[in-house]
C-alpha cells in the first residue's frame, strides 16, 4: 500500500514522463499532440497546464480549444461543425445552438415544442392539419391528430371529441355520451349524474347494460341476463343456472 501511495503521488505532482498532455484520466479532453511535455505544469487537481489545455481546482475551471467552463456558473462546448452547447448555472439553464434545444428550468423549448413543467405543454401544430398538442393544465387540453381532435376545458369537466372512429362529449358530472368503432365493433357509453347513472354497449350491442344507483342494475351478454333491484332480482343463464329473489318472499333456484 505504501508503494502504491508513492506512485500515486508521483503521478499527481509530476505527471511522470508520459508524452500525453493528460495528467489524469478525469480530464475532459486529451491532446496527444499538445505542447511539449517538459513545459507541462501538473499540480492536478489544483492546477494543470499543457498548451492549449488548462484546468484549475478541477472540475471547477477548465479551458481547451473546444471547451471552457467555470462551473457551475458557465460552461461552453463547441465541436468542429457544431454551433456549441452552453450552460448557465447547470443544470438549470442549457442552450444547444445546433439542435435548438434549450431550457431555463422549468421552461424547455426547441423546434416545434415548448414546455413550462409541469403545467404548460405545446408540441407540433395543434391548430394545423397535422398532429399537435397545446395544454395548460387544468384550464385546457387540446390535441389534434390526422384522424381528428379532442378538446378539454377545465379538465375533466368539459370535453368534446371528434375523431374518425371515436366521437363524444361530456359536461361532467352532469351528463356525457361517447361512441367508438363501427359495424360489429361499435361501443357506446353514457352517464347521467355521475357516478349514479350509466349506460353501456359493446360488440355492436351483444353486451349491454345500464344502472342507476341505488335503484337498479341490469346487464345482457351472450351468456344471459342479470337484473338487480329491490325487492326483485334475478339471473337467467344459458347454462340453466337461474335464480330469482323476491324480498321478503324468498329465493327460487
């Protein structure tokens, strides 16, 4: 262990005799063709210099032809062929001038989108012919796709949906009606004074039912019928497992 400590001290204070610029594997960049080795100053992590790279109190201050940082206040990185990525008080603010993606937390924006997390969301072209979204939760939520749109106002209270295979509306909790599918795959759902009244239908009407709590609940499907109420309730099944209940007269099976 003592021998290892001596080697580590040698590498830290002198950089040994390596011809590479880098005096530590933690350095941001490696300049194998940097300034001559004997002109290197290696007191890493306090100070490191070998032209054209410099660092002080690593990783707080770094400078190279492609990178400059005074962390966490500022950093900038610019590769050949790019417009650079710049950060201010990272990770709070960042600006990518190549992809145009930027942020000043909690705001994020770029080509075709903008967000103020977590309330405001915008992407695409919600008012155009293609897909898009614009939402300020809970005041409004409007989304559009090639097959139609869905609009919410003061979500979840007001909704209007107009799509190729799905249409509906609601004024929650008073009343609402939705219809989806076509032909033998149609399904519908309606409510009145939610959560009290409901009506539904699936598979083109093969499965359907309704209820208004606490008065009754009824359903029909390919296996039979069910009706629950007071004082009369019954179940009728195709397999013959039927029963009837009349309160207070009794149960018949």
